[in-house]
């Protein structure tokens, strides 16, 4: 079953997941899968999930024509972002394309908090430090969320993320804050990166990466069914599947992002713009702060 990080931990704590150590040891997952993913693919020292990709979440997707009308400068800090949003409003388009669903709100909030620095992000969202959570910096993060709220349209509540992407694609909105999966919507619409749209990190998070990962976990079954589960886990981690799946989905394969010794080399293929940026940032950024956060 496909799951995300903390869902896997919840099932593991219930003792419901099967053990994948046999295939993981045989195929050298320890050397291939980045350490931060292993924290969620393992439980009590045992492999209980097979990661298939990494979603990079702190992205902005900007309509290139609207950006050019605003002077063409990509915002690198909060003040420049607000100036750009004001310009979009003056152009008569919705500044921010957004869907008012909890996970979409959380995606933006994650980036806003990260923009105050990886150390603060780690203290607040990973260490759950009470001082950080109650600090003036966190209050400022909420203030910024309130400010961003003023740039969405009246019909944002409940809108699906892909419909928000369509607003940017069609020139009805200036920007969307969304993970790397949004790129598929732009490409499907025949848009070209750098010509029709621009992707960049949320201002203030350049060089930092927040992420989540699709993983496949196996529930405990009778002994006669275990071999089939291990075969599926092996297929998921195979170079062929990793390459084919993630080229189509528009996300980086976990196995080729950083100079980690690989026992299963994946054939190199050209990476589109946002995926190149993601791969580079994942190699350079401190992994310790780029862990999934648990949301209520």
C-alpha cells in the first residue's frame, strides 16, 4: 500500500507491517536510499517500506507572461514577493492561485516557516520546541499567512490543487505555491518551462528543501504470500521502475540525487528544470532540517 512517512510509523507501531529486511539486505538499500528516508522506511531497525521518490514541496509556479509584465524579476525575499503580488493584482489577475484545503494551506505554511531559516524550522516542526512554537518569529509566520490570504480569490475554498494550477496556466492567476507534482499540469497543457512558466523556491528558502516521499509498505500476511510481497518491493526499488515511474511523474528518483555509492545504477536521463534544481538542492541542503512534519 502507498503511504507517507508518519502514516507508515503509525501502522508500524501497531505491529501491522511486514518485514522487508531480506530484500533490502540483498539489494543494498542501505547504500542507495538517503538517510532521511530511511528514518521512515525503517522501524525498530527493520525495513518496513520501499521508497519510490521524493516530492520537493517548497516551490512557486509563476505565469511567465505575468512575471514579465511585472518587470521579470523573480522574488528572493518577502518584500519582493509582496511587491510582485501587488503587481499581479494591478494587472487584473488573481495574485495567488490556491485551493483552501488543509494540506494545501499546510504546504504554504511549511514554506513560510522555513523562510525564517532551517534552524528555526527544525526547532519548531521537528523538535517541537515550545519556545520556538510560541515565539515572535512564529507569530510573524502566522501574520505572513494572513497577508497571503488577502491575495487569493473569493472562490478558493475547497478548490483542488490542479484547478489552482490551471489558473496559472491560463493566465488567470500569477503564482501557485505547490510541490513539484504541479509541473505535470503545466507540461500536460503544452507549456514550456522558462517560456510559459517559471518555477523557483519560495522566497527565503533557496538552498533548503522540505520534502515528503511516496513509499510502499506491506501488511503482515501468511508465510506463503511473503515471497510475492518481497518480489513487489524489489520491483519498486529496481532501476527500471524508479526511472520509468519518476520520469513520467516529474519527480527525482531517490537513488540518483546525491553522490551516494549505488549498488543499482540508474541510467542517466536529462532532468527538466525543476527536477535539476531539486536534485542539486537535495545534495547541497542540510538533510537534518528537511524532514516531513506531522500535521493535525
